């Protein structure tokens, strides 16, 4: 081969296989989305169209990668969870992360026009970065997801109150910010209710809880030879999008196969 | 904070900062592009529209990331080279790779309709995976790029001959494959010339050499305080797309700042 | 500082912290011990003095590092297991591995004269290499230790039979090797019993099972503030050396705190 | 094999091969040597016996590993430099580091009695930890060594002055510390000269510069087949211990093969 004398450069590639028998979580985040939400006039505090587009892109990722068992999204971020015994791409971090980020981005850009028919995309286009993290135990994984969902709640309560003060209360951004400085949850709930008649509990679940994606139907126990078949079947299973609590036990007790770490 | 008891999960994130003072190369590859080229009827052996779209997406990546000094693309792959002293994202591998892959994908999907007006995209959408590799010396970096460009040449000569045998010679795919088995470059050149009157040397440079992207104009030496300004200026510099030889010395001798590893 | 302009070189150090909440196993192996056993005339198939010296060095390592919960040794290798929640040296791999290997080596060399009074050490001195591996689950850890103990058994049965054939049967090394080629355990047991009157079951446990080291006494549940005290106390606890089975459940059921992953 | 069902645990070992074409530096440091110097009554500010023992252990390491091109030691630390094109142990970090640390420790403990005949070792024994760092360019490597040698100078000037104040000036440790707080080099030189008649320049080079170890004689250019022979020859070459300046150009200009990165 004419290029054989250059092939030694392959030896500079360093392996990045992730530790076996751990849950791999890939989280992606929108790059510069503060600017982007301003550019395309996203509704405040939440733009339902944008969340639907995020979810649509995430569903496409789960459809593409049957080894994913769960995904959780809020705001401009999404976390994807692989089965604990997943061996996709020999668990190479860069391959797993880029495949998810690229598939997500492709679907986000492709789906934009349908969700934002009046504000076509212009350069620079939306993009996402991502990373992979391993969690050894079911508790670690649940704590990770609780962390993201608690974050969703805290931010959403803040944002809902902030934008009520600004949009309905007529306050200047800085004044609203100052007013909220040092308040706890109860204070914000009271501001919403007393000043604006908003009962935070009645806010849409998608805003308060974010979105949980998983496959419909319990996988069955099966032999090695059945697994590839099952993998394909899983790829075709309906993907459910719900806005449910992940912090308590209920979700997990009903779907024990998620934490069991077995793909089938 | 309500989520503080979960925050320990951040300690599971493992750093992936790449070794300083080395050239970082991020290469991305189309996922399942054999299927994709069939699905959208790409012309054989090369589809100029597809290559133009690849280059357009790569130009957008270089515009987005002024720390990139060079890019090289062929077929469904693209390699992006960062300055040796680049400190973008603290040189975190996953951040660098996903930013490039996501930006590239966004522009590829967004630009599709213009380059393929008659074959609109349908699911599953095109996507790319990627990885980062460090090269310590200018020689290593040049050998990497020579490896990719030699690969381009070898594949293109093969494909040009193969598709001439099939499309012009009327051979069955397998028969053509068999005929080419064991042949060297000279044999293929002869087949092309004697049977089909094709002088391989006259084939388009973009097919034979691939595409080289770099910024127009030599960066000037500057002080620390000037560097951020320069970085912005660099972001605005025109990006040149050429189909030139990277294996010989000429390209490099004319642009010594590329291998010098200094961003400004 | 006069050396401040050079200090940037510290940025080239790359972090190697091991994933939290996993069992860290550090295994060390004798370097070139085949040569060494010949040089110092180790007894065949096992030299009790050498094994006692290995165990003595391992006890010193466990005394030095209270975060170690278990150690297993056989032949010229030793595996050390850290508590799952261990945070010693921020779990930096190189620090953990070199500390163990250095402490082990120091004690091996220091203790040599007492165990081998007639064959003093000469250059090159005995040395060991080592590596760290993470095991996420108790099952993975037990399987690792079962792997080493099964390896001990297999090698010891082979060596016992081989050296019986050579030393008692008068066979040439190669002839003995050939005779054992393709035999299973039952065959070797039969050779030992029929030809040499050796009942393998009656061989010393230290040869058949290797050596298991752990601290005497069950650690008690305690508060955060008690933990440092406990760590010191642990450091003073007597270290037990036993030659017991690790493959079955019995050892583990009696000492549940080992797999619980809690240091205290 | 009886242990085959456990062998999957090997897949948990993660590769740690270091980037090719970079200088690998392994630095080891004494563990808890402040305590140790007190325990064995090391002379202040420098104990020549201890430094000689360090150098002896380092010579043994260089003899054991012909791929080492240079070593630099001061106080209780030693840095070992591998040729840039070294492929020993496939450049696995843990293997390289533990081999050096173990060999060094073995020789330190073994040689103790000769250098400290009046103070025999007792538990806990001296031990060392270590780590590997890659330096891509000759400049980076030289800056690393300059950093260590400048550190040696700064510490030695401080310590020489401090112990003069304490041992000759009769000051209390704290008073001496306070007196030196905020002083620059010129101040310390003056204290030494005016109060104690000590000209720092006349202090022994081993204290001021540390110790540089390298092989005697320039390696010759050779063919692939000669390299293994040469490697052995190198192993037998005399190792020189000098106390010379590494910060200036002179040392390097006379021995260009060190930075050339070629083992032979």
C-alpha cells in the first residue's frame, strides 16, 4: 500500500473504553442557548415548542440506539442512560458520545421548521456538546437523575416567578432578580399565588418535572441467541414520553428491569 | 439547595484533558454512509453535491472555532486540526469532539436541501461519529494528513476503475471486483485509459486529492493582550477550500505558521 | 520564585483518579521470578520460606494502609483490595499502586535475610510491578478473587505433579512436560497417588489455596467524626493470614462488611 | 479451564499506554521523609550519606532499564527520563512507574546498612511513590528538569541559611523561620557570609545542583537488527553521576543524542 508508511500514526489513538458493569450516562447540553433563545424569541419561562423539539430529537436517538434504557430531558439538556451490561461500540466513550450528540443534533435541526414554522434557522445553527459518565450502582444512577430533576424543579420555580414578576408584574429584570435574591421555595410559591394568582402545583408537568423517555413493555428473559432478535425488537418498541417523578421509588419499583442492568 | 444531597454524583465525572503542546486532530466519519449513498442515489464513484455539502459543513465548523488551523476532508470523513498551543475548553476531549461533530452535523442536515433539492431527507437522518487524537510533532501531524490523503488517492483510483468497469463496461459488480483483485495502480491506470479512454490524471482534483481548508492570510506575531482580538479576527478570516497536495513539502513551506503551533 | 517560569510543566501531569464507589484492586507480580527462583535455589514445587516472606511483606502493606480490607497472595503475586468507599490519595491510581508496590518491595528485601539466611541477596535485587483495576460490584470482586484462587489451584496441581515426576520419578523436565500435556485434574491426582503415594488433598493449604489476609474483628457502624479514630484503630488491628477458600459463599457470609464497601 | 468462567474480570483492566513520541518522565518521592530524617538523625541541612544512597539506588534503576537516558535527583526525589522513542512495556504507565519505584526501593533498603551502619532500619521502612508525565518537546523536557534543579537551588539556599541560624547562630527554629520570611536570595547569601563566614558558592555541588545521571559514551547510529545488541550494550555502559548545571545550554549541546529521542 502506498500509505503504509504513514499508518504508524494510528498508534497515537488512545483507547477510551468505559469500565464494564456500570451505567453509562451521556448528557448533552445546548451550546450558547441563552443567545439562541433570544435570537428565536423563545417564550418565557418555558417554550413548549422548544421542549417538544428536544423530546422529538431524543426519541430519535433512543430509536437509533436500542441499548439505551432511559433518557431524561429538561431545558436545553438531555441525559441518555445505557443498560449496565451494554457493550455497544466496545463502550468507547468518544464513539458513544458523538453518536448520540450527532443523532440528536441532526433531528433537532431537521425538526425545527415544523416546531418553529415562523422563525427559520439561520447561521450559526444550534449545536450541542456532551460527555459520558459512569455510575457503578443503581443508587448512583438514581441520584444522578434525581440531581437533574431537582435542578429542573429549582430552576423552573425560579424562572416561573421571575418571569411573572417581569411579564405580569412589570418589573425590570434587575429588580425582579433582586427581589428573588435570598428567597426560598415557599417565598416563591407565595409570590406566585398572592401577587399573580398562580398555583405553582397547577403548572404543566413537563415544566415542573422535565421529560422521561423509556421503552414501552417489559423485556423478557432470554437466551444468548435470542438477544440479537430482542435488540431489534427493542429498537421497534414504542418510546414513551412522560413527565413523571424520578426521585421517589414508585417509578423504579414498577420497572425493575431498568436498574437490573440487563439489556433483555 | 434541594438538590445538594445528590450533587456528589458530579465526582464521578472523569477528566479527559488532552496533553498540552500537541496537535489535536478530531476526525469525524459518516455513520452507515454505504446505506445512505444507496438510499439517496449518490452518483458513482463520487457525488460532487455530497462533497460540496461536506465542505460547506466543514467551513461552518472552522468559522465557529477559530482555534482550528486546518481541516482535511475526503469521502464521508473530515479531520480538523487545532493549533498546538490551543487551550480551548481546557483541551477536554469530549467537549472538543462533540462541539465539532454537532456543528458539522447541524450544517450537513441544514444544507442538504440546497445540494439535494430532489431527494429530501427522511429518517434515519445522516449522522457522524468522531474521536480526538494527539500528535506531538509536526512530522507526526503531516504523516497523519499524508495517511488520509494517500487513502483518498488509493480509494479513488480503485472506485474510478471499478465504476468504469460496471457503468461503462457493463460488468457485474462481482466480476468487476474480481478483475481488480490483485491489481496495482499502474494496472488500474491502464484499464481506465485503454478500455475507457480515461486519463486518471485529468480527473477532478477534488476527487483525487480531497479538500484542504485553511484560513486566508498569515497571522501576525502579537502580544498576549492582542490575542483575544486576533482570535476574533481569525474567526472572521476567509476560509479557503483547495484540492492540493499535502504529502510534499510545498504546501507547508509556504504556510510555516500552521506547524509552528502558535495560534497567533 | 526563580523557578516560576518553569512551573507550567506541571500542567502536563494528567489526572488518574479512579472511578468512585468501586472496589480498587492493586495486583503486584514478581519481575523475572523464574530466574530469581533458580538463582536462589527455591524449593520445588513450592518454597515455604518464599511464601512466608511474601506474606510478611503483605502484612506490612496492610498495616501501612488501613484502607485495605483484604489481600490475597499466591506464588509471586499479591492482590490488595481497598474498601469501595475508599478516598485515600483521592483514588489516584499511580499513587495507590506505587505506595503498595514500594512498601511491599521494601519489606521483601528487608525481610529476606531472616527467611533465607544462607543465600544473601545480590544484584539485581528482587522487584515487583503492579497495576490497579476497578470492580464495580461485589460479584465482580469475588469473581476476581476466585479467578486468582482457581489459578493458584490449577498451577499448584500441575507443579506438584510435574516436580513429583521429575524429582521423585527421575524424569527429564521435557519428558515430564510431555506426559502432563493434555491431562485433566483427575489424571494428575491419579499420577500423584498411584505413582508417588501422594494424596493431593493432604498437601498444605497454603500451597493449594494461597493466603488470605484481613483484619481481625468486625468494624462497628460509626459517625463521621468517629471515622478517623476508627481508621487509626483499624491500622492497629491484628492482621490475620489464613489459607481458606474464597470461591464459596462461606468466607463472605461471615464477614459481610468486606463487600459492604464501608470502611467503618 | 476451571477458572475460565472468572476470566471475564480481565476485561475490567483499562489500558494506560502513554502517548508515543513524547519523553516519559517518572518522578518518585520519599513517603513521609520528614519523619524519617528525624528518626534516623539525618544531618542538616544535607546528609551526604542519604544522597549517596539515593544516587546508588538510581544507578541501579538505570542499569536495570537501558531505555532510560537520564536521571536527576535531589533531596528525597528522583526523576527518570525515557528516550522519546522508547517502547518498553508498550509504554504502559503503571508498568513503567512501578518497575522504577520497586527497583529503586529495593536498592535503597538493601544499600541502607552500608551508608548508615550505625542506625539500622526498623519498621515502618522507607518507601517511595511515583507518577509518569509525558513531555512532547525537548524544550518541555528541559523546562521540567530546570524546574526541579531550580527547586533544588532554592530549597538548598533556604535550608543552608536556616540551619546555619539554628545550629551555628543558636536560634530557635521558629525564630529562624521568621527571620527568613520574606527574604530573597541576596539576603540569604549575605546572612550566610556576614554572620557565619559561609560563601554559598563554595558549598558542595551535590547540594547546590543535585545529581545528574547518564550513560557514558555517545550511542552510534545503527540498523534495526543492531538495536537489540545496542540495548544490551547500553545496559552495560558505565553510568556517570555528576553535579552539573542542566538549566543552561552547555550540558545539552555536548550530548545532542539525549534530546534527539533516539534510543541508539
